[in-house]
C-alpha cells in the first residue's frame, strides 16, 4: 500500500505502517519544535529535503519519537543556529545539515557520538560548539567546545 500524504499545520507528511514521516515544512521558520505526532501518528522520521533551504529557520528541536533524519533534511537553512537531536535518533542522512552557515551549536546525546562524527564533523568551524550529553545529564546540558 502506498504512503498517504497529508497536511497538518505547516507540515506535509506521509503515513506508512502507522508512522508519520515529515516530507515538507511550509511554516514561517523561527524556533521550531517538531511535533511528536501528526494526525495521531508518531513522527518517526524527517524525510529527505523536508526543511530544504528554509532560510528563516533559526533553531530546531527534534522529539524523542524521531529515529531517522533524511539526507539534506535541513540543507541550506542559512539562519539555523542550533539543533537539538534526541537519543532516539539512530540514523542521520548525508548532508542533513550541510549549508547551515549560521549553525553554531548542536546538542546530541553522548551515545550518538558516531552520528556526530559521520554527519557534522567535516563542517566544524572555529566558533562551532557541540554539546555531548549523557542520558543522566541531558537536563543539565553540560558540554564542552570541540578544539
């Protein structure tokens, strides 16, 4: 059965196997907290190109329901300064955050350090800050700058 495409608020999404995948963001940008459900279905993935060149997006918080971030999902979001990625994310596609030239911080669980190395490390600039947090210290957000 093919995926069903739907729209709720600023999100276009597909339903497959009773799970939602965001395929397009049509909102005003700014600080965005992606919802954990759309249409009553858990949001488990952010699809390829979903926020592609959303130049007004300044920060994004991804819910614990998300396990996958697609290729180029946030590509070219030039105003994006911070990203919070939960422990639930197990895969981040190629160039998911490429071209986010204002991005200065990523908060990512320490258990996902390999995802960071594969998806962000080649984009590090001098003023970039990454915070690795353990599950126990997630609320405290204690981190350190990369050299």
